[in-house]
């Protein structure tokens, strides 16, 4: 397309052909830009949905695991909880 622009438009001094070809090039570029924005929107929307589902499943698993451990080993759970509280207070000081 560029070779025709040079041959027919610039060398042939055909200004309407230059404007027409330039307009077609701009239109194709604008369509590509719109497609890119649409792709970004839909991909980010899907990625947010996957992340939300993953966080929900992981949080449910952590809660289940935490409940199981606290029922099986209450002393260990108490030590871990107190250690976490101590770390938070030590970091805040």
C-alpha cells in the first residue's frame, strides 16, 4: 500500500489519492486501537473474576483448615495466636 502511495500519489502528484490512502490508513489504525482497548477491557474483567473466585476458594480452604487445626491441637493454636499478637505489638512499638 505504501509503494502505491509513493508511486501513484507522490510521484504522480495525485493529491486526492494521497488523502484517500492516508484516510484508509488512519481508519485501519483506529480500528486496531479500538480492538486493543476492547481486548484490555474484557481481559481485565475476566482476570478480576478469576482472582475473585480464587480468593474465595482459598479463603474457604484456610478457614476450614484453621478450624480443623484448632479442634485437633488447641495448645498449638494458642501458641501460634499469641506469637502473632506478640509480633504485631513488637512491630507497632
